[in-house]
């Protein structure tokens, strides 16, 4: 998609006085939209809030903003932005939405939350380190935050991780550096952001329903590298991420840095004899490697998590963190919930909650960590197909238990590529269905197997979010005992 940007707004928003009486439309009243609207009202802008939902959360936030002076429009899809000079769009709004297309056609500037945060960050601002990728973003961002803290830096993990970046940069706190998780829906409307370093962990089919095509999704991901100052970090095992770096317009002197689970080449981080090593950020990198940590320092040490640790270490090293702080950061890191988390072992069967595996690539990565699996899958497919996932994982599958709205898509892929694998279908659509799912999985499992909740799909058809789905799984497993 081509984006028109008002040339008069190139330097706009760099000081609070710029905003006085500026008419701004904010589309979406989630965490990001609320923070954007609040910050702009505080700076004197005339803010109109648009959100097609009018649930309890939206009404609560809208009430606060209305008291502060905003105009509120809830419950109807925003279709026009004729009366504003600038449109701020939340990441939940598809880039081809009518309100965005209309604004661009009229020459109205469209920014995302990240762009607004960059404009509001002030003098002597914290440096920005970006983490994106189809899978592993949150874990890598939290690992990076842990490394930065171990180095004694004032930092916070923000962005797509649940803490608004606008709120962080306007908090008045004196941060040195931000570890920023960036989802693809946050990237279509960035224009001037220049991170110190950025990483793309991997690219696989996801958010097709949001962007309209996989190519549009990849193009959005690639924008994470635009105007990067010091290091563009890519996955050696994922050529698409390397191509993103090759195509990126970056600041002169910015380096391409790879990470790999194998032995690293020049300007890479990798693994040698159970050690995580750096051949990118040391003076004698052509002949030597710097030990950073051991694989056993990574929690948990599954291969994809070691890759996450290497990407986090590359970002930390680009910022200037010492090897000792990288190791200490990994050792003190506590994984976020519902990511390959052990729940219990019952009758010799291990039960693992990876409810955060909300797309096929994440599910395949999770399945690859275990030898014999009873796989629990299904939910909202978000436009995905599952043939490649089934082909890659078939030899590991003892049985499959399916639930959720789009479970038939997975069932069809299993019938095509793994007809020998028993498949159990749970048609119940209420949240209590998880008890039946776990009961069937327990019956199918043998001692030494892993019952793995790695749905490959979003949770919203049955659960509030992936956390609620993981909690339901854990409760059902505990009931087995």
C-alpha cells in the first residue's frame, strides 16, 4: 500500500506546543488508542475518538476521555475523517479499512501509535530496540529487558507486549533504553522512526485476514528495519528475514547481523559446543568468538528458545551490553506464561501448555521439541492452511484432539498427509469443552508421551484470550490427578 504523508507534518509533533488545537482523530480505543488520545488531549489537541465497539472497556475509557475533553463516537464503524488534520490508528484497525483509505485519499496524514510515540519522546530520549517476528516476540523482548537490567540500565519492555509505548515515553521516567515488541499491525504507518537496532525473528503465515494477503503481511514486517542506526538482526535459517535486511533503507554504517543455531559465521551469533557465542560485536571477530552463555542458561532450552536468546543477545550487544550481563540476564529471566510451560506429569505422561502458539509456525516449532506427542489443536485459523505443519510434524504424532471453530481445516490436512494418526473431534463450543479434550488426550497418550496444547489458532472463538485457554487446559490436567 502506498501512503501519502503530508510534507508539512515531517517535523510535526516534536514539541508540546505543536499540538495546540490540532484536530486529531483516534481510531480504536484499546490500550494503544487510549494512551494516544490521553497524551494528545494533555497537549491541547482537539481529539475525536472512533471505535465500532461499545463494550464495557470502551465505555469506561471513553468516559474518562470525554471528561478530559474528547469527542466520542462509539458503536458504529468509522468511515470518514474529513474534520481532522491527522489520523492515529490503533493496530487492530486493518490497513485497508475505509476510514484509512479515505484519509489517505484526502491527503490526511495517518500515523500508528509507534510514530506518535517517536514524535513525543522528547530530548535526550531513550534508545529504541525493536523485536518483531511471527513467533517468539514476547519471549525475546523479555529476555532483552532482563539483559538490559542485568547491565544496570533503566529499561522497560513495552509496545505490543501490553504496555503502551506512548505511555512509556510520556511517563516522565528517565529511561535509558526500551525493549519494544512490535507486531506487524503496528508497522504500516511508521514514517520517521529510527531505532538503534531491530530484529526480525522469523516470518510465517499469520494475520492474513488483517492484511488481505501474506505478501502485505511480510511487507509490513519488513518496515521494522527502516532507518535502523546500528544493527539489523536476521535469522540465518529464515532467508526471508535476511532479504528484508538486504532491501531495507537504513542509516549509513548500520550492519547486518545474523543469528543461527549452528556455528556462526562472521558478523553472526550462534552456538558452538553448547555455548552461545558472538562473532559480530568483538574487534577480532574474523578469527575469534566471544562466549556469552551456555545453552543451559536458557529457560527453557528448547531450540526455538535458544534462537530467541541469540536474537535478544544480538540486540543487547548492539546497545553495548557486556557478555557477563547477557549471561546474567538469561539466568534471571522468567518466561511469560503459556509458552511451552510444564503443567504436570500424570501417569508418566507430560502435559505442556503452549497456548500462545496461535499460528501454524508456532505450533510446528513447539511440536518439534518433543518426540511423541498427543497434539491438542484448533480455534480460529485466521486464514491459515495447515498442510505444511502436518507434513513436518506427522512422525511425532501419537494422536490429535481437535476443538474450536476451524478445527475441520486441521482435520482435512491430517486426512491428506497423516491418515494413520487417530483424530478425536470435540464439537462442544463452550469453555468446558477443554475437560473433554484433556480426557481424550489422556486416553490416547502412553507413558513417555507429551500431551501438548499448541493450537496453531487464535482462541477468541471459545476463550477470552490464549491465557484463558491455557488456564482451562491446566485446570483440566489438574483434575486428572
